[in-house]
């Protein structure tokens, strides 16, 4: 698959979300970080904002739920217009049931792992997913330094995906920038979330194109 860049609106100006979404049209998905101040020590936005964003842009929404009780809330994000919904395995009561419910409602189902969560216990769940997200920072904030120690986990996950012959996207999120994206791509990631590297740039659309070119090099 060609490399995908998903700008994270966590680094955008929340008072101008529609314009900030339009500034990166041409990106594959817009990454929307939902935080509840319980699963992570930060609070962002919820279902009503996702509904409005879905109306404001043609770019499909990739909702990353950093929340407790995703089993209860994730389906509402599909109804709000998300094309892809990611829940954290550390918070999900029944990840297989939840992935099936997200798919049944018509969105791509994705599961995220915090840095200290290993992939190996979840090998048998991979066929239930459309994407796996490996966090390359502790979730909660944009602008953190990329954790190099996650590269072996990305590599092992790519091997598992190949071993099972799955069409599963492998996303990385946190500290992805011009200076780290090539390492992620080399390790086997194919979907790259970038917050500060896109919205901190003078021309966010050009930053998306630059990152994509680097990931595909
Ligand atoms: C962090 C979020 C990320 C964040 C990435 O918990 O999940 O999506 O926006 O921001 P950068 O790219 O600045 O690390
Ligand atoms: Zn995220």
C-alpha cells in the first residue's frame, strides 16, 4: 500500500477547525484525537464536534479514542461520521465484539497499543481489525519526542501481518516528523499520524506531501 499521512488536528487551532481541516485536503484521513481526561490526562472533544467536522470536510475522519469504556462510546463515533474508529485495547472490555460492531456499522475498525502494551497477546485478534495503531509516545499530548524503542514492536507487528497474509494497515502516532518518518516506514508502518509536523509547518498541505514522499522513498 502507498504510504498514508493522517494530520492530527490536536495540533490545529480548535477555534478554526473547519479551516484547519480544509488546509490539509489531500491528506488520506484527518486524525481526530478524542481524550476524556480519564484514560489520558487531557481533554479534547467528543461526538458533537466529530459530527460537525464530518460535515465540514471531504477528508475521511480517523477517530483515535483515548477514552475509558470505548465499548460504550465507539459506535457513536461511527454514527457521527467517522470512517475509521480506533479504540485502545487497554480500555476495551471486549475488543473482538467491539471491532465487529464498528465494522458492522460501516467503519474501519482499529485497535491501539500504548508503548508498554505488547502485540504478541493479540496476534489472534488481528484478522478482526482493519488497522493496528502502535503509539510511539505515551498518549495524551502532541509535540512529544518519538520513542525509538517502539521500532522493534513495529517490525514484529509487520512480521505478524505478513505471516497471516492480512490486509491490515499499520499506523504509528506520536513524534512522527521529517526526522523520524523514514525509520517508521523502514520498520513496516504504512499509515503515519503527524500533528505538530503538519500544523506547526508554514504550509500544512506541503508538509503532508513532503512526509508522504519521505515515507515512500
Ligand atoms: C497523542 C495523539 C497524537 C498527537 C500526535 O496522544 O494521539 O495523535 O496528536 O502529535 P505529534 O505528531 O505532534 O506527536
Ligand atoms: Zn492520535
